C-alpha cells in the first residue's frame, strides 16, 4: 500500500505544474454508471452493476477535492469443494463514501485526463446466505480507498463526457470467508457526465483564448468568443493581431478585422495597407483595386493618384485607349491620359509617339478629314526668299514621317504671306515657298503625285496684318488633305 501511495503523491505534485482544464473556484457534479469486478478469496470473479455520484470543488487550476458516493452490487462465487469451503455464491450491495483528491493533467483543453486517490468507508450488507461469520442482511462497514484514472471530454465549457477506471481497496473480511487472504477490493469502470458549475477569473468560459479575468480587464464579453462580431475571436485579436476586440473595424477602413485577416490579407491596424492613398475598404468595395498592390493596373501611377488626382481608371493601364500607359502619358509625354488625341490633331497620342511626331502639337498630325488644314508652325524662310531655314528641318521631318506612314493620303501644300509688299510679288513668293516644301518632301521619298502646291499670297490671312506678331502668323505653310 505504501509503495502505491508514493507514485500517486508524485502524480499530484506534477499536476500542479501542468496547464489544462481550470477547476479553480468551480463545483463539479458527476453522475456515472457501469460495472465492477469483486476480487477476493473466492475463485470465480463476477461482474456486478454500479453507479457513482461525485460532488467536487476546485482548489486550484489543476486540483479539486470531492465526495464520491454511489451504489455497488458485488458478486463472487466459488463451488464448494469440502466442508471447509462452503461459500458457494456470494452477493452484497454497498454504498461507498470517500473523500478524493483529483489532479487534472491538461487543464483548459477540451480533452482533460485526470487521476485521483481517496479515503473513506463502504457500508454493505450480504444478500446471500452460506457464511457462518456474517449474517445475511446485516449492515457492515469497511475501509474504502479509491484510486483511479479517467478523462473529461468537454462538449461545452460546462459539460463533459467522462470515462473513469478505478480500483477500490477494502478490508479482508468483506467476502465473509473468515480467511484473511490479504486486502480485498473491486475494480470499477464507469462512464457518465460531469457538470461544472460556477466560474473564475482563470477560466476561459467562451474558449476564445482569454481568461475571464483578462476579458474583464479588456471589457469583452466572457460568454461570447467574438465580442465585436468581426469574425476573429477575442483572444486572436488581443494576442495575435493586436486589434481591438471591442471594435469590429479597428483601423476604420470600412473592412471588419476578420475580413482583413482571413479574406483580404490586409493589415487590420492600418487603413491603407499598401500606402497608395486609398483606404482598404474603398479599394475592395468601391474601386475594386488590390489593397495589397500600390499600382493595381501596373501603369506607373498609384491607385490613389489615379482616382483622386488624374481621374484615370486604376484598373486599366491605358484609360483612353491610345496605346500609351497612363503613367507614361503623365510622367513622360505630358499628354492627357483621358484623351486619346491630346492635341486634337486627328492622330492618337500613341501613334504620334510611335512615329516620332509631337502628341502635343496638332501641326504635325496628318488631317484625317478631306479639306481640313493643318498649319506647320515653325517652318521659316529667309526674308524675301523661298529658301528654307535650318530651323525648319525638325517640323518638315515630322510632316515627312506622317506622309510616309499614311501612303493613301494626298495633300495640297499651300503657301501664304503677309500683306507687306505688292500682291503680285507675294503671290509668286507663296507659290515658290510651297513648291520648295513639296520638293523637300519629294527628295526624301514622298511621291510627287501625292502633292499639289498653291500660293495664296496675302489673300487668306489668319490674323490682322497690323502687328509684327500677326504678320508672322500669316506667313505660313499649310497641309490640306485632298484625298
């Protein structure tokens, strides 16, 4: 017996250092039923029914002290072999009453094994005759020392299914044989339910990862694992994500914390996870952009600048469909990303960039409609002469490229002057200058048949000839599409 008590004492001390189901300050009421095997001096062991009631109180997180009682029907038999062994069939019923100290090996978990040891007595009476030592139906008593193991499997924080295996030591006279053959006893196996009543600050009633005491300090509901209803348990919010378990949307971005963590993978503590100038909620629900990607469409502009500054589509890299990305239009070409043909010269910005013309200057566009005219601003001639100055080459190169890129177009090259000098002189000068431009283009590959020339002299001014600046505007070359 002493050898048994030593390891049991060690078991209880170990239980104090383990974490698991918290019993401190809680009452336990357990009801179990099952069977027993009575081991005594008789040769044949029989199975008898039994039931048990437990009432316990939690002394600490892993230890409880309780009262075990119940009812046992003990059976045993030995066929008589001589007058010295007249015992035959023995049957007795007993009511054990013991105090037991129980240790929980895994407090706090849904599966909590335990061990216990107790001491008390059993009151019993014999239900069969045959022994000369103990009369039938006379109430007797014996020591009763229960030692057992079992487990609680919790369906809720307050109700657990339990299986309990034990051995109950009794004195040697319980079998009524009159022989002291050693300590008698019975093994019992029972199953039932344990009900846990009450609570304590060390409990986690709603199993959210926070003790009741921690929830009290935070102001959360210890009976609701998700106080703010955001899809995250209070324990996850407090211990893992550092979010506010009392506020469904900690960062106020329009997405609840659970959606940020589980669905969008955004930062529930940062309203604008990707730092693009749009809060996560607007990105997800309003703009349909990626809250984890600063530039959703990859056009070189952040989603925030597209929405708030440039008014472009953050889901479309080329908002106006001119083949130039919005970022290149704004940062590189200075064109309008909302307007396919920024200079309104009839050629889209992308095509102008590709062919080398200026998407901000309509003058180097080829007119798209017959009869339309484009002034080639920047083409200059020596005073009173049809000789092209060196500074005009860049403009003529763009016109050349436009004509080469559009081989089906024919144009009239029209020359114009101001009203300085005689009309006859100006008519000849304007014609000569138109012819020079045609020849310049023809010498570089444009078919002469695609170009006609006409000198209009001072007859078609675009501004009054009253100032130097206006006269410069009237001295011009125009391309007019004829086909």
